[in-house]
C-alpha cells in the first residue's frame, strides 16, 4: 500500500523507513504516470504501476 510521508509529502512503499510516520493513501497522485515518477529506492522492486495498485 502506498504511504505519503508527512514530512515532505513524497510517496513511499509501506515498508519504507521514509514513510514511517506517514499516512496510507488509497491511490497514487495523478501526477504519477510511470514507476519512474516515484523517486524513492523503495519502489525498485516493482516493474510497473500495475504491481502497486
């Protein structure tokens, strides 16, 4: 499940330390159209957005 960091509003995987105090979100932001739009290394295990959603 995607998590939004409360510090800088970046999106992370729920196991990522950067999202430890964040909140779960049901959908990725509209501006995320490809896996490469997610900057954190926590998304490296995914090949496409379809695996996340």
